[in-house]
C-alpha cells in the first residue's frame, strides 16, 4: 500500500458522490484514484471535481487497476455481490455500503469466498456504529449502567422515499439499519421477526406498504419494536430507546437549542436527510477504515463484518416473508 490509500469508488449516486467528496477533502491518508458508475456521464461529472481521479467504466477493471489499493462500493444493493467477489479475487479491502447483498444466498457466497482468502477484507457500511450517540449508548449498555437491557423501541422516519423504493426495499434498505443496531447494541442474534402492516399513509404511492412495524425477538428473549415510515413528509428522524432493569436511555431526539422566533418557540432542528443526520458518522467510519487498511488490517475493529452483513440479510429475508404472510418468521442463520 502506497503512502496514500488509493481508492476506487464504484457507484457515485447520492451516497457514492458523498463518499467521493469526503475521501477527497476531509479524510486523511486517502485519495480517490478511480471513479466508476454504470452511467458513464455521471462518473465523468463526479470525477471532474477530483483532479487526481480518472474514470474506469467497467467495475471489474476498476477493482483490478494497479493504482487502486482499496475499493468503496456504493452501487445499488443488487450489484454488490459481483463487485465484492471481484475485490476478494484481487485481495483488495472493500468498504461496501449496506446492505451487503439483497439476497441471503448471495451473502453466503460472499462470506464463503472471503473465508477462502484467509483474510478479513470486507467492511459493511452500517455507519450508526460510528454515530456519537450510538457509541455512547453502547458504552452505557456495556458498562451495565442500565442493568440488563429488556426492551428496545426504534423509530426510523424519512421525509420521502426514492422512486425505486417498494415495500421490500423499505425492509432491505431502511429496516436493515435497525437490524444491525439491534445486533450491535444488544450483542446477540435476532431469532424471529413479525411484521405488521399499519394503515398505509394515504400520501404514499399506491401499493407501497408504509409505514411498517417490526417486532424482533432476540435469542435471549428480548423484544425490539421498530416503526419504519419512509414517506413521513417530515424530517429524517431516527430515535432509539433501550429500556433496562435500572432505567432507560434514548438517543436521536434531535433536541438542539430551544429557539424562539416569530413562528413561536421551537425545540431543536430536525435533520433534513441522512447525510445531515449521520454526516459525522460517515466521516468517522471512512477515516477509521482508511486508517485500518493502511495499518494492514483489512477492516476496522468495530465495523460490521461480512458475517454481520449476512446476518442482517437473513433477518431482512425473514421480515420480507413476514410482511407478505403476516406470520412470525424464524430467522435461518448459519453459524459464523
Ligand atoms: N449508509 C447509509 O446510510 C446509506 C444511505 C443511502 C444509501 N446507502 C446505500 O448506498 C448504496 C447506493 O445508494 P444511493 O442512494 O447512492 O443510490 P443512487 O441510486 O443514488 O446511486 C446509485 C449509483 O450507482 C450506479 N450504478 C447502478 N448500477 C451500478 C453497477 N452495477 N455498477 C456501478 N454503478 C452502478 C447508478 O448509475 C447510480 O449513479 C446502496 O447500497 C444504498 O443502500 C447507504
């Protein structure tokens, strides 16, 4: 690995373009060497803002390039498997945006191939692990300050959903964050999922089941409920409360300064989108990935691993089945 970690960013839509900006301005020790996107014009437009970057249209060639040390995958979920396998074949560390894949069999194939390399090369972009409030909540839990955690309540609201979102995408792309947060904060697996279908938002597209309500049961019998509401029309609002035997802790209230103005008084400011809410978390995530790769370990120690990505995918598959049948669905998980 050269002095600067030379990164290829594959997929430069909303998230990938944000990662290009982060890598080329705020992140120390890295540069964007290659930009790749299925839409060549988009790749050229993004690369134009980064003098040292060149465009390679073919993802395999971008991964294989001699001047690429590591890869950041931010293409849509269904494209991840092939791009991850290419990274593994070339022994290149990869930070892959969540979800690892959108299907469990594909995730298992990726996991198997990574094991064959004998190295950990894949880190999954569950950035909440790097958010200051999640970090503090995890510390509270690990220090035993809430006693035994018993129940967790989560709210995941977005102002609007991208046009390609359907009821399954809400599970795979949105609910998946709470799946990882549950496994990470509580330190155990989710053994079953039951999905409820509340009255759909009349303002949502017809056929879109939104909001959705999930109930997770963990291996030890804890219950986690999640309201996911991606067409809320309001702000980006992600809130988590853990209830323990000694008390509870809530993060994500977005209670900033109390503001008083002509419109009356207002508590805090709601984040408009995920880039605003989790911007610092993405910065920390990518900086720690770059540092870990430059040190020679393929992944950062607190990052979600390929197995975490696979396990989250298995929970989402159970959730999608439950969304269809209305039944409680056990999660089928192979051992790590
Ligand atoms: N961590 C987070 O909070 C977060 C937030 C948003 C998106 N994401 C993830 O980032 C990824 C991208 O999401 P987005 O919102 O940027 O989507 P997007 O639709 O805005 O961008 C996707 C880009 O990938 C390109 N593309 C499509 N197929 C490709 C392929 N096979 N190879 C290379 N490029 C391809 C498209 O042309 C587009 O430019 C998804 O996995 C998504 O779940 C994560």
